[in-house]
C-alpha cells in the first residue's frame, strides 16, 4: 500500500483518476475517506499520516495567522480564487510543511552547537570568576592578617 504522501503525489499528477477534477474540497474529502477507510479496516496510520493529520491544520493556521474551526481545505480556499487554484496551492503549502522539519532540524543543530559553544564559554567565564574570587579572598585574608599584626 502506498503511503499518504505517495498517494497525494499521484493525485497531483493525475487528479482525474483519483478525485475527478483538481479541486481542493474533492482532495480534502478523498483524504478524509482515506483516513476513515484505514481506521475501518483496522490499518494503523503510518508516522507520516499521523504527522499530517495532527500537524498540518495547526501549521497552516500559524502560517496564515488565523484561528478557525474551518478545515485546512477551507483555509486554503479562502486565500485563492477558485477550487483549481486552491488545489495547486495545497501542493506548494504541503512542500513548505514538509520542509519545515528539515529547517527545524538545521536550526536545532545550529542552536545545539551554539549552546555548546556558549556553555563552554560560560564555564570558562565561571572558572575565571572563581579564580578571581579566590585571589580576592586570599588578598583580603592577607590584608586582615597584616591589620591584625599591627594591633
């Protein structure tokens, strides 16, 4: 059985075979039917299907800065002129959605490296401050001893 993204790509290239015409609402209903069929057949969703079901709607709302109970298809349709344009726009948005993981991984790696470098700098600074504090304590102790011996 093909995975969700493979089926979506097949729909993109030949919408007439799968959904009749290139229309965002027809695509949406197909994907709802796909999810329902898997559930009814007792076929567990793959990780990518779970990710799409859980995160695409939320990501899209953040992307367009909207809060709504409307489906992702209706959100996309709102920002386009017709069903065909919305259908085409869905694939652009899907690519962005899939790329966000790669961007996030690069950002996390960069942040980790930066934090590690920053941590080592912080550690060096703390050690330096501790040495300075230690030297200050020794000097203060010596001064106290000198002051005590003068009395």
